[in-house]
């Protein structure tokens, strides 16, 4: 090996430049990773979260919501909860788990919209869509008691269920525990019976035979996706669910 081929050791200045370069690469990678980590929970979620009434488009909603929790505090049935750390950029953002507790419009004035200080929840979307949260869908037709022609007796979700509902025949203004209101139905129609929106869900005959007790579930355009049908469905998992952010399409 010749003297010309021998590379001189790096100078202190060159070593310092290399350290700075590696440090920049590592810090940049960490920053990108942290940013991506915020999106991972959102990206891997198969379906969007059910947002409170009047929520604007999802991207705008996430940008506009300041996570103040005002909507949570005014909800009379405590249907609204804030996203936890698994939500990524959705942490602290309000959503509704309809199976646990639906929005049944007990407040009538949709107080979560009135309480929102930023317009993330707003009446200004349009007359038709101002409270639409999604659309109900019969996800498990074979499990539906109405389609089986079966009745239901007892507490809709069992004695330990803590969800609330406004039963207008009991108290127009005060929601009570679902567990305190047992049923005795020859044909299960809970999703229709307890829906707060008139004609949003209907039952229709499944055949021309008058003796056929079976009924199919029809979702109409007036459905706003409040989640009451999913919450009250007595089968487990629920036969009917809410598709968040979905728009009504004729069958």
C-alpha cells in the first residue's frame, strides 16, 4: 500500500460535522415518527368515530375542536366522551359509543351544539344535515328478533346495564335507566319503539302470509344516526348498528 492510498484520520471539525449530521437525522426521524404515530390510531380504525350532533367534516372537526369538553358537560345522558391516548390526534376529541350510551336528544335544543365555542359542532351545516351523525344499518339480520318473528321480555340490556333513555310516557324531561324499564313484547320492535325520530325505522312484513310474524327492518331517510336503536337492541352483539358519517342511500 502506497503512502498516497492512506487516508488521514478525520479532523475534529469533520467529526463534529458528522455528529451533527447523525443527530439531525435521528431527530428528524423521531419527529416524523411522532407525527405518524398520531395518525396510526386514526388510520387503522376501520370506521370513523360517531361524533356528536352537528359535527362538521371529520378533518375540519379534528382541526376545529379545542377539546374543551363543554359538549360532554351539557349532555343530559352523558353520551359524549373524550378520546383517550389510543386515539392519536383524536385524543381529547368528543365521540359517542352508541352501544354504551346513545344520543336520544333528551336536551331537545341539542345543547352540545349550543355549547361548542368553535363551530366544530354547528347548526349551520344545512337544515337536513344539522344533526345527522350517521345512518343505522341492520348489520346482523339473522340475529334480529323481529326478522325471526320473536318477542322479547325483560330488561333490554340486562339488569347491570347503566345506560339512560328518555321514556316520554314515564317522564318527558328526565332520562331514566334502561334497566328500570322492562318490556313484554309479543314481537320485538325496540329499535322502532324507542327511536326518538318519527318514522326513522319501520317494520315491514317479510311475506304475504298473514300468519307470518316475521318483520324486516327498514331504515328511512329521516334517520340521523343517534344510536338509540343500537343501544336498545337486546341481542349481543347488536343486530343494528350506526355507520358514522354515512349518508342515507335508498335500498
